[in-house]
């Protein structure tokens, strides 16, 4: 699944929040839906966020010496088109 989604955490910003980068233009929805179903994808997102709460926020709070409970997100839409998502929407209807 990670092969078809360009996303992840990469360092911290200047006030100590974890930086999340998602490159939506690199996403390959047709390939993604071949290897995963919707409930598994939702479970994956929930597990990722639990990891952020338990690990990233804790580590960032220790480093910043204050409580960190937000992320800094960068959404790179280079190469993204709405037609990439239309295929899945048509399949759901």
C-alpha cells in the first residue's frame, strides 16, 4: 500500500510539531484499490493516527519541553487531477 501513496512524517517544524507530507499527485488510486479494500484503508488511517498520538506527539513534546498535540501538514497537489479520483467514485455508485 505504501508504494501507491506518497505520504509520511518527516521531522518537526520550528515550534516542535511533527511535519506530515502528502504528495497526492503521486497517488495511484487504481493500483491502491487492487491491493486494499475500504475497511482496511480506514483501519490503516486509524492506526496511523494512533501512532501519531502515542509516539510522535510524545517524542515531540519531550524535545520541545511543552505539550505538542498538533501536526503541521503539507499537501503537495503537483500532478493531481480530479479524474484520478473519478474512477473510484464511479465504481462505488
